[in-house]
């Protein structure tokens, strides 16, 4: 699907994202935002913004923000899978 919503984003959405970011910074609330504004056969363009826990000098128990940032840099997200269970036989063969 081909579209270009860059103008709409800049005209109608960007100001709200900036307000949300300011409020999050003022209240020390980490956030991440991404919107796909353009797409064609050559790729997709995103508008992204964030305020990470590290920026706010916070230590989250489950900090997903570094993973969000990795994805924005092109790294692939891995779906967590259960670890295989290994059973070791204490008896020696033989």
C-alpha cells in the first residue's frame, strides 16, 4: 500500500506528540512513540520520539526502551521462546 501522510502528521499530529513528550519529561514518565507516515515499494518512513528511563535517571524492572530503540535502528525483534529443557543422566553409559 502506497501512502504519504507526512503533511498530515506535521500539520495535525506532531504538535500533540511534542506536548505529550513535554508532559512525560516534566512528570518523569518514560515513553516511546512511532507513526508510519510514508510507505511505498522502496520502504517505509517513520516519525519517532521517546523519553527513556535512562534519560530520566530511572531503573525499570522491565525496561523495554532499549529494545524499542534497537528496532528503530533496524535490528529484528526476537519473539521470546521457552528455553529447551535438558535432562542429564547421572549414570555413565557403559
